[in-house]
C-alpha cells in the first residue's frame, strides 16, 4: 500500500477505534510520496479539463455544479470502500464506473459532437495564428453588424442576431439553415427581408461567420414579458437565460435596437454604444480588443 493509502487507513482507524492516534492533515500531506502526488495531479487535470469542457456547453452551464459534486462524491466513495475493505461493494463500484463514464458520454453526446467538430475547424496552429492578428476581421465583423442593425432600425425591419461566446450554441444552430458565410450587411439584409423564408428566425454568429439562419430560439418563461414584448424579444431573453450569448433585436414596430445579455434587455441601443459592447465581445475570443473609430449613431 502506498503512503497515501496508509495515511487514509490510519485516519479511518482513528475514527473507528476510540483512543487511536489521529493523523493530522499536515502529517497526512507530508506522508505522501511522489507517486501519490502524481496520481492526485492527474486526477485533478482530468477533472479540470472535463469541467472546462462543460463550461462551454449549454448543458454544462446547467449541470456544472452537480457534475463537480458528483465527481467528488464518487472519488470519496471509491477511497472509502478501499480503506474499509468492503470488497463486494468495491467490486460493484469498479464495475459501475465504466457505466458512469458511458452515461456521461450519452448525456453530452450533442455537446461532444459539436466540440469535436469545432476542433476540426479550428486547429491549435490556426488558433495561435488568430491570436497574433485578430483585429482586422473583428473590426470588419463589428462594422458589418452595426451597419446592418442600424439600417434595419431605420427601415423598421425586424431582426434577431445571436452572437455565440463561450457556451456552444450548436443545439440551436442545428434548428436553422447552415450558412457558414462571411458576415456582411448585405447578407443580413437578404436574410431578414420579409420575402424570404428565413426572416422570422434568428441568425447565429459563430466567430467571424454566420453559422446559420432561420434558427429557433427558446422563449423565456417569464409570463410578465409576454404582455410587453413580441416573439423576437422573448426568444432573445430566453436564449440569454440559457447561455452567455449576446443577442441583438430590432423591433419592426418601433424601429428600436435592443441588446439582450444574461436575461437583461437594454433598450434604445445606439450605434456608438453597441460598437463598444461588440468590441468587447469579439475581443474576448482573441484576447485583443479591436481598434476602430466610433460610428455615428
């Protein structure tokens, strides 16, 4: 048995037998050898990578806390069974562990598929290259979005544009028509033209491209908003409640631009203020803020 196992056994016996010598936390830590620290380090690395992956998914945003607690409980039960010598339960637990892993894969199969697809589209080399010179495409993206939504507001054309951030929106992208096209004001104008079949849905922006159009977003379940806002606004709030996306809504009735984030709506957003917000959003992906001049409101 390793020193880690010996220390754990000593702690267990101390709790079980009155008068036994109690191993202090400091003694427990100093008794660990290199192999013990290596095993713990590998365990925490795997757990960290798993939780980091969950943070980028919609399901992970909901289940991240319970998932972390579950892993801690599973680890604690595993160590306890080993030290108490409960061989039957220990074997049952060992047999059930692969099933737990399979259950996680099944639960997050959609998020895994989108994560693998994203790795295929954006390799490590390309990501490092993007970090070196991100400004030019991001400036263009912000300019095109600002130009489009201000034009929509002037002409009173309804529009709904969701910008993906950390949490993957692949589930909603799959509900629309795949585009994978450059973000241009003219393209957005065509999509939201009332003569097209896509104008009632949402455009989802991933990176510097339009991922899909005509997407269906979840409506907020807050009943008080149903009396005040239309479907586009409630869909924007609904998505922002389930993800960290930034959503732009243009009201065709009032000709106003609204920005929605984390369940909150900012009305009457002008071009200058929107540009500042979008600069921050797109800079987050590369760690460098785009440098551009303010547009006229």
